[in-house]
C-alpha cells in the first residue's frame, strides 16, 4: 500500500452534509465480498452512480468459503464468559474449535486483550439488541435478491440443525435459544427419532438437537456473491478490478482513489474491504482495531452419505453444509493475523471428527480453503459514517455473520447515501467507539 496522498483536514464532520443525490452522486464501493456487493446493489437501485472495485473477482475472499448459513438467530456474540472459560480447554485439545498460532501472538495480543473487555453477559445482551437488526429478515431478503437475479436455487429455506452428543450441551443451548426466542427466533427441540427422520445418516451419539426455523442457507456463497454482482452490473453499476492503494479527500469534499489500475474519483466511498478495511481507513487517518478470526473449509465432493440440511456440531464449531459442489465442512477459529500462511491442520481436524457425526462418510478432501473473518474486539461491525472523513461510510467487521448481515447492511448504506436517517440505531456500530 502506498502512502496517503494529500490530506486536507476534515472540517467539523457533523456540519458536512453526507447524503448525496441519486442520479448525480458518484459512489465507490471498495470490496466486492458479500457485504460490498449488497451495498453496491442497494446503492445502484437507489439511482446512484456506483463503481464497485476489488483486487480480485467478486466473492473470492472470505465470502467464497463460508458455511452458507443465513443465521437470523446469530445476533449474540459467540465470545462471552462461557467461551472465555472454555478457552484453556479448547487450546489444550488439538481437535478443539479454537487454535492460536503462538508465533503470531505478539502481533495479535493487543487486539486479543481488547477483546477480553467485552467478555460479559451484559455486553452480549447489548450487542444482541443491536445486531438483531442486521440478521433477522436476511433469508427473505436473499430469497428476493436471488430470485430477482435469476438464481432462486441459491437460497433454501429449510431448517438448520444444531446437534449435540451430550445432554449438557443440549441444555445449555436450550437456555441460549430461549433468550433468542425473546426476539422472535423460532426453534424446535428434536429427539433422536425426530432428528433421524430428518437426517438418517447422523451418528448414534447425537441424541439431541434443535431445528432452527425461519432462516435458511445458500447452496453456494461464492456464486451468490457473483450473481448479485452481475445483477449490480445489469442495473448500470460499474465493476472494476484493481487494488486500492491510496485514498485522499479532495478540496471539493470528494475522494481521490489511487488504484493499481489508475486513479478514480468519487463523491462518496463505502469501505467494505472485509478484514483489510482498517488498512484503508488508516490511509485517511482513522484508526480502527480490526482483527481477524481465520476459518477453514473442506469440500467432500463425493461424501458417500446423504445430508439433507446444514448440520452444525456446536461443541466442535463447524457445520456440514450440503452445497452445489458437495458437502462443505466449514468453521473453527484460528487466531494468527493476516500475514501467516494457512495451516490446513484445521481441515484435518474437521475431517477426523466428521465420521462421528456422519458414520460412513468418505473423507477424501477435494479442495480446502482458508478465509479471514473480519472481527472487531466487541464482535460488532463498523457500520455508518467515518469519524474523520465526511462522505466515507464504513461497512465491515461482520465477523461470523457477514453473509447473514449483507442485505440489512446494504439497506443501511443506501439510506445514508441518500442522507436519510438509517432504519437501525448505528450508535453501537460507530467507528470511534473504541
Ligand atoms: C469458515 C467460515 C464460515 C463462515 N460461515 C458463515 C455463515 O455460515 N454465515 C454467515 O453469515 N457468515 C459466515 N462466515 C462469515 C462471513 O463469511 C464473513 O463475515 C463475510 O464473508 C465477510 O464479508 P466481507 O464482504 O466483509 O469480506 P470479504 O468477503 O473478505 O470481501 C472483502 C473484499 O475486499 C477486497 N479488498 C480488500 N482490500 C482491498 C484493496 N486494498 N483493494 C481492493 N479490494 C480489496 C478483498 O479482495 C475482498 O474481495 C464464515 C466465515 C468463515 C471463515
């Protein structure tokens, strides 16, 4: 990344009108993951002149390889006192759901220490109250978007199953789901017979389960992102490939965007560069403590067993999701920052565990993958106006639920671009909250 070009000091950001005029205002969305594509599509639908830029093709970074769950119920941060208590056990278990690359610890320690401040039930409850506005309703939204884009097969509205191999995990989940039900989430406890009626291939240890209702899945998150990017282009949006290397505000209040493929100018920027967004915000002088939780997937193109629903093994933190390309095992967390190469030992863990979930499964891996979940210390995204650069809007940091939060994030950004009050209280998502 090159140095920042000129840096006019922003005037009082509150006095600068940030809303634009459809048909006139130019908008550059940086990042064509599922979040940026949703923002770009929502903005072009409002009539803005939108350019979507990414250094790679749409949907090829973190949005490529997720578990595909439209997790309307996932508005409570995973990281809380219970996970904190379990961390030592996780780290001692080579097949545990969390691992740390110790050599990278000095780099990630400041972010990890900040995270500890948010490991409280009171924070989880406050965060849930904010996040539910971004998760609930996403399945209907994706159903409509995929249908409009001519690919309705990409969105399924089947229940998602959460399964347990011991009663204590089931009871804990029961209490947690009761809290989520207070926000309207629907679920059903299943006994072994009800479970195997839905999933005959499940192993005998899984005697307890919940069916999570009202959400859904996508059968291919990468293709979903690409299809929505194509819909954006069909509506008149411009898709460009190039790496953004410099950002600067101009005297007229607009932005100069230096890319590997030349210079762009835009009246507004939407920053949706996933786990790399803080690097670009820093070019305009904004410090945001974004970190990353890396996750992995394995594709079993020929699993040899029939799996009808996405099945989450909560204690092991991965899903077995039936997808267009086969059975995808996706999940787990590795803390190792942005620079270290992937360590596919995480994939091996999932393939070693999956025969207990699905006896008889063929564990030959056809492809393996690693992605960077963008995560802030309080597990909430940064969404809304920049705190230093009027006209810059942030849309990143959706950690484990970026696919789920895409449509609502796009709607918020479209309203901000029009200068309208957002339909969601953005205070918990402010860039300067740390
Ligand atoms: C294993 C795993 C399972 C998951 N499962 C789920 C799930 O089931 N449901 C769910 O809701 N979420 C899930 N997630 C989380 C979800 O995938 C992410 O939150 C989401 O993909 C983030 O989307 P994004 O658009 O913010 O980032 P990305 O998809 O990473 O997109 C950011 C884009 O910005 C581009 N970019 C970065 N820097 C620059 C630059 N300087 N110039 C140009 N372009 C740039 C990148 O190339 C990239 O394309 C999972 C994640 C993982 C890893």
